[in-house]
């Protein structure tokens, strides 16, 4: 992979929306999650990621 060490740090938030209907098809969502991560390694290797999750 090109590095000898790496570390990852991140966090997130989860919101309970209480079974709301969204859209024309009537999707029933109960929770929405947003997570973010930061990656660092030697040789100036870095990265970020963001994720969005839904519970039906």
C-alpha cells in the first residue's frame, strides 16, 4: 500500500425521525445517519470520507 502506519478518526450523528413518509413511493424512514472519517498515514497519505445512511 505504500505506508508503514496509518490512523483513522471519525464521528457521526444519528437522528430518529419517527417513521416519516417521504417521496411519491411512500418510503417510511425511521432514522438518518451522517458519518465522517479522516485517514492519515506516513508519506503524506491522507483521505476523507462522508457517509449517509437511512433506516427504513
